[in-house]
C-alpha cells in the first residue's frame, strides 16, 4: 500500500529568513488569513514550480505561525 504524502504547510527557516512555501492556487488565501491574524508577511512571490513563497517578518514567532497553519490547512 502506498503511503499518503504529508501535505501540511510548514514554516521554513533559512538564516534570518522565515517563509512558507504554498501551492500557487492557495497562496493568496493563506496570505489573507495570515494578515487577518496580524502576521506581517510579504505578498506571495510566484515561482515557476507551482508553488509560491510567502516571506514572514524577521522577528515573527515561527511556532505561533505554525499553529495558525495547522488551523488553516
């Protein structure tokens, strides 16, 4: 039996950069949801892979954002 892929969104960290990679079709809705919960984030930056990147403010608590992602997705 094939394993079901885990499609949960996660906050990525690269040095001081905090970001969320999200499927392109859902990026705008996620950005709106985060802004509604007072998360400072740049608008989704499109890429050619079918995923967009939402960059979070440098000082944002990644655990709190991850909890919001669990509630949204």
